[in-house]
């Protein structure tokens, strides 16, 4: 894949990040496309300027620069599966992440904390991301394995009120993980229901509150 990019300027077979959509969604607050989205009808942006957020992706076109004081800094393009954005790395942040960014032995994948800066240059809108923290983006089987929140309870306990409470919990803790509900019947049969929502299964508040809803006769597990 790296040879494709060097020779053609783009990835023909597949993007290196394609197999890791889940791991990326877990590592960031917004996709780059979301960060770059236009304001709504009221002029409000999804991501306001000066609001610290996490983005993640692949580093491309790293350019080393020197400030007027002779300090090293960098510019590069951060690319994910939905878009790309220019990143400005000032000296202190660059010094802390230089070894990671300048690794030429492989593609460099990072998660970056920073803020958006929107400006106009020659009548053209320009959006940059000012980095304050740059960390390695770990992409492997473990980080890319979607989790499942599993709830088990007796049929007689699955009342409309309990379902209402559970749906409220699911909407309050959105994320990227599955939800499965197992309902035990009177004849030792169990009905499995895949709930069409996505939650943050790692959130211990969600797990704790779900345990309270299902009660002592039910169980809540994350796997």
C-alpha cells in the first residue's frame, strides 16, 4: 500500500485505515468530515473554534518548519476515511511528538488533541487544526474489537416501564458498541434480541445503571 501511495499519489487497493473503523471511532470525538462540516441554518458549527477535541488518522506530507526563534515545528495533513485536514504543530508539541511523527519506517497513525481555527485567505475558507497533544493511534485486533453490552432478565421482568428505562439509558450513553437482550422464558427457553442501538459499553455508569434497571433477577455483562 505504501508503494501505491508513493507511485500513484493515492491508494488503489484499499486505504490502510479501512479495517480499523471501530478503533478510530473509539479514539476520536469527531471524524474529520464532521470537524469540517458547514454551519447549520443558524450559523452554528458542529465543532466550535477553540473547543478542544480529539481527531485521529494517518500523517501525510509532513513538513518541518523553523520559527523566527529557531525552534522546530511542523505542518502535516491528517487523513482519515472521511476526509483530511491541515495540522499545525507548534514547537513544544512537536518536540514531544517528533520521534513519532518522523518515523519513516512505516505509516504513522496518530490521535491528536487540539482546536480548530477557521480563517479566510484570498476569499477562500481555510480550516486548520492546532495540535496540543499527539499520541500514537494503536490499531490492532484488541482496539478494533467491537464490544457487546449483554442484558439478561426473566420474561416477567421485561415490562414496558423497564424497556422505557433501558431505552433512556441507551440514548444517554451513545457509542459504537452493540446491545443484546436475552429474555428467559418459563419453559427454559431464551429469546435473544439484538437491540438496534449503539452504546458506549465501556462506560461504567451505563453498566451500573443498567444493573439497577434489570434488578437482582437480571445480569449485565460487557464482552
